């Protein structure tokens, strides 16, 4: 059995599991649940893997109807096929004969009707040339998500076309499922609380949510993380649908996640937007700065570990982004050759590779094994990039209280935190002072400006 791929993101958001969500009108709304086969495939333990060569096969879909599907791979006595809606399924070879009939992808309306029948009846549906959005979020969130995905797609397609990789446009519509709350997201398909969105390699869908508990603590940071995750998972979906990364292929983790981070930088200004291919990723740079300041290890260890890592922590994602950015920028031809070779991996490859062909040795084949020198140059490269601290340079609030006997101030990134400080300060005052107390809350564009104003207010 194979579990679908899920991708760790920054955040540490808390999951809140509930039975139902409330719509804006207060009406209880049923929360859809993912099917068991959305996250598992039946695969033989052994057997040679043979990738599909563009063949079409005739199979039965989930409703028992005959459809023409794409042969993705063969393993022993089973065939992995892509159905017209983009779903990947495993069927016995005898039940998936080769056919000359044409493959016809499902229409966006057919996909929407299928999802509505599976529990998304109360969700809205919007579609574009390549995407279908099924959502109960705010229109602003859906619009911002669509803007990011639609802007990224042509730029990423063009990037790999310049590398002369055999790219093609998606064979089926790309689906984004968007929940209003983290509670609904977790109810649909429970995942670790550190995951705010994911690309499901089996269903070929990206799934995300709009509102998180982090909003209560740091709303601006929550938005920055949210749109970064949307872009990251959207890139996984794009790469798996334009012929660059075969679904179920075993890419080095650092490259799979590093590329997604390299393409994913976003920013929050007057509106959520994608910054462009290879632009500095402020959140990852912030995290990497903290990681490297705390590290006592000699140069080279960080790079060597991330190259060989089968899984990545949040710090590992930052390291993967930095390595990808350095190689793609400073060793462009070698990096393009390396990506081109990795892109040749088919579904489930390398499943039976010999030690001499393992992925770490493939890295040294292209870039060498002097990890210490590589890390030193990587750090120099990062220092040359423009960087805006995403924590210090977000909105900070100065909360002030002034009474006949007390003058106090606090700096916070959270409107909720400002209110809590106000309430706690009031409880410490005698009733006579509470009645005459004066409160004021002012926003500032950065922590430095907020702290400077607070000091002036206190007379420091």
C-alpha cells in the first residue's frame, strides 16, 4: 500500500477537530470527508516497474462505467492508470486492456458534479482555462489563490521549456479544494497539524484552508505563510502535470521541495501576489539565518545532510530552498543538467537501483563532493540577496494606557494580543483609575518603528 505524498510547511498551526462548520448565516454545514482510496494504492511488493509509453487502456471507473484511461506504469500483474478526472488508480492488468480508443479528459463540469455528489454540495465552484476551484472560503481568498496559481503556471512552464524538457500542458483539469477553516480541512482528511495544505499525488488535487489559529496570534504572518503554502503546493501540482516530475517518481527530497520553494516566493501588499521565479524567499531566509546562527557544525555538514535527507524538517525546507537557489543561480548549467537527468525518473523509480546509481552519487556527479566549499559559497550567495525580515517588517501595534498614576505601553503583532494586554492592565488598576484611563492603539509598519514610538511615549 502506498500513502499519498503530503508536504510539511512552516507554521505549527493547531488543529481543531469538530463535527460541523457554520456558514456565515449560522446554518450548520456538513463537512465532506475524503474517501479511503484518496490516500492509498494497491501495489505489489516486488516486480519490475515499466513506465507507460502513452498507451490508452479501457477500465471501469468508480461508478462501474467503461472509460478510456492513460497507462501510467505497470508493476507485476497490475497497471497504474490515470482516469479522465486525473485520479490515479491501480487495477489488475486483465481489467485494463490496451485500446486504440481516444482518451477524453473529464470536463470541469463533470468534475464539479462528481465532487458535489461526494459531499461538496454546499461549496461554490469557479473555473478558469486550466483550474477548477471548489470552495467555501471567502471570495477574496479564492480570488487571491487563483491569481497566484494562474500567474505561476505560464512562468514555470516556460522555465522548463527553456531547459528543453519535453513539457506538455495538463491532460486533465487541475483541481483546488479550499476549506474555510482548519477545522473543516482536518475533518475532511486528518493530517499532522504542521500541514496547512497538500498536493495529493493520487487524486491530483491540492487541498488547503483559509483560516487558522495563527491568525489570532499574528494575522499578518498567518497570511504570509498561507499564501506561501498555496504557491508551494500549486507548484507540486504543476510539475506533476506538465511532464517534469512523473507522479510517484522518487525524486531527491531536497530537489522536489527545493524547487517548489524556489518557484514559490509570494508577498502581501495591497493584495496577495506571486513574486516570480527565483525571487528571494524571506520566510525561508529568516528561518535559515536562525538555523545557521544556532549551528556549531563545520561548513559542509548542512549541505551534505540535506542532499541525503529522506525527509525534511521545516529547517530542512529552508536548507533545500537555499541549495536550490544557489545552484540554479551560480551553477546554472550544471543545475539544469542535473534537473534534466532527474526528470527522466519514471513512476516508482529508482525502485531497484544499485548503490553506484543512488541519488546522492548522482548529485556529486554533477556538483562534486566538496560540501564545505559549496556551503561557504552558498552562504556568500545568500548574503548578496536582498532580504526583508518577515517578522520585524510586518505590522506591529503599540498599545498605550495613560492614567493619573500610570503610563504603560506594549508592542505586539496581534490585535488580539493588544486587547488581552489592555484587559490585563485594567484588572491591575483600582476602580477609580479604570474610569479615567485612556487607551490608544496605533499600527506601525515595522517592529523598529513601533518600539521607537513606545519608548517616546514612555519618555525613554
